C-alpha cells in the first residue's frame, strides 16, 4: 500500500480546480441557452475564470514536474496503470483545450477576452466566421469529452476509496488510510 | 485491510453509482434546459427559422450588404465617456445595412424594418458594435412577451391567416406596445437607406473618467447634406435599395449624424417600450461617414456578430431585459451560421 500523498500544492490545486472546472462546465451549459439578464454577467465571469483556469493548469504542470506524484500501489495491474496514466493525460489535455479554445474562439468572433474588467488578452486570430465555427464547436465537443472523463475519474477514485481501499484516493485527500 | 461484508459492499457500489450517475444526470439536465425559466436562446432562434433555416445566413436581418467608412467624432460627448471612438478624431468602421426578416433573398422594398449596424476596433477592449433599426422603441420589454407577441401574430397553422382575436388578446394584455404601434402607424419607408433614421432602441450607459454613468439612447439621422429623394429610380430589382445606395456613393460619402439622447430624471433606462422625445438633452456625438458598399461575398462584414453588448471601455450595458436577450439570441444565431459556414453549407444568397 502506498502511503505517500500528493504534494500539498498539488492537492490544493487539484481540489480548487475541481470546483472551478465543475462550475465552469455548468455555467457554460446554462449560459448558452439563457436569454435572461444574468447571461452577460455569467459570460464575463466564465471568460475571466477561464483565464484563471489556464493559469492554474500551467501552475499544476510545473508542480507535477517538480514534485513526482506518488506511484499507484502494486495491487493495481499494469494495464490499469496505463489506462490511469492515459486518462490523466487526457484530463490535462482537456484542461488546456477548454480555456485555449475559448480564448481563440473569442478572437475569431472579434470579441476581446477581458479579465475581471482589468485587462484584455491579446487577440491571436483574425475575425473569421468559419474559424469561429470550428473553435466554437470544438469548445463544445471538448466540454462533453471533459465531462465524460471527469465522471470516469470520479468513479475510479471512489472505486479505489470505497471498494479497493488501497490508499489511492487518500493520496489526493492527503490523510493516511485508516486501516 | 479488512474485507467489507457483502451488504456493505453493495452499499458502497450504490454510493459510487449515485454520485457518478447523479452528476451525469445533472449535466444532462442543465444542458437540456433545467433551470431556464423563460424561453431559451435556442427556442427563440428556432422560432426565427420557422422550420426553414437559410443555412449560413443570419437568422434575423438575413438580407444585407457590407459597408465601410469612418466615424468622425464631434468632441461634444468626450466629457461623458472615455470611449476612444468619441475621443479620437476619427475611427474606421466596418458595417452592414440590412432589411428585417429571415429570407436572404427577399426584395429590399418588401421589408418594413431597415437597419444600420457598425463595428469598431474589433478584438480590442475598445471594440464597439451597434445594431440600429428604424423603429425607435420595442413593442415589449421582456423576451417572454416578445415570444408571446410573435406567437400571437403568427399565422394560424390551419387557415394560414393571422388570428385577429389572438392579436387583440395579446395587445389588450400588453399596453406597453402602444408607442411602437403609434410609431408603426406613422412611419412611411423612404426611398433610400440613406434617408432613414436608425435607432439604438435600447438604452446604454456612458461612463466618464470618474466612473459616473449616464443613460443614453442614440440615433443615426441623415446629415443635412443628404439628397432627400432616391437618386435613381427604384425598380423591381430585389436589390433596389442597395443599388440606390451604391449610386449615391459614386458621388460622395453617405453621412449620418450620430445623436445621443440623454435620459430624463423620470426615464427608466431598462424600459425600451417608452419613446424618448426630443425634449430631452441631445448631443451630436459625431458623423458616420460611409465610403463604400460591397456585397457580403466581397466585403468583410459577414463574420461580424453585431451584438449590441460588445461595448468599449467608457460604455456599459443597462439592465434592459430585451437588450440582454438580444445579445444572447444573436450569439445563438451566430453559432449556427458559423457552424454552417464551417461545413460549407451556405445556400446561394443575394450575392
């Protein structure tokens, strides 16, 4: 049984990003349908926190490189270890793809990405309808793939924590396994 | 490590199923409109399409063409707003002149609504888009009422005719439609896009360098140099009005005065159904000078969403429910036609 936890910085980032990402996904799904006055407010928050999420995932990659994550216990079969690794790579890919596609699609729409009313991100793409079409749909496709990955991730974490009780969930919770 | 009993194990699997399944269900429900109390952007644009979408085109004001020119600031409104457009001498724009409706090949003269849309400084914090229409007011003040109005005026699916009883019922329930109806009754379309007055309809805030907000509406009025009659004979060409504007541009730019109308103390800036008369303070913000007109295929206005909530520093949105809804509905229309352009599904239009 593995007893080492993730570094405290990695754990703080993991749980705060979990909260942020779930909020952003729900906000995104709700706001694209709404004609209500809060649409604008939510849209501006979604863009601002999207930039926060991009900065956070960059920090997370640095922390992951700096502090080696604890290994999976030997009770986990090699194939499952590979699948776990792949799922983590895909989660990181989605964490980058969501804010970057959001930023670029705003560029293609000719809209600035203004962060908390303080500054605007540079525009990297020209205004272009077909480009917007691709980036806007890509943002949506990745969102659904991200949701599927998150559900699998939560299911696997709970399986480790409640069924196998092999200490893997505790690596991210930060407390020592009880038994 | 102790092995849990089988009943306990079943409970633990149940917890996992409930957490994961519950979250999946919640995502699905929110994506399907859970928590949306009023008509959604998708339902609204579906209504505009009326089961017959013109792929690749704007769902409203589908028929139009591109214009380009510059805005020349008057220096009269700089103290009220930090917006660069009103503080710099001149700012170029790309715009679009269009007629109402969802049919991109409808004859210019068939539509009762004409509009002038402008886009400044795209992609920057000073980006400003405005979509102005010939009516000065909205008939209703909420998206729900707008939808109810659309339904009341829609032809009966059985008879193909409008139902006067349903219309009367709607109007009785919505006295706020009065100003719009009075304007409609008094309005006669002119023989040129250049001789119409175009209105912001909704109110916006100007924000000065101390952060003070003042509610205004704006309108683009034909400049005093404008030739009042059509400069060419309007024939039955579906693009008759576009041809007329192009003929004007061969001689000189087409110009409009951009007038700001400041709210009175009693005015509610969130209510677009009330007409703001000329007894209010008005300022000439500058001159819109149109230099050229091109088809959408040749021009560069097709990629622009003339979302009235793309506002620069120095301007801000009011809490007008129609204004907020306009922005959200434009976004859905923009997404649909962008997707169609991506898959190159655009139909032959007025090009």
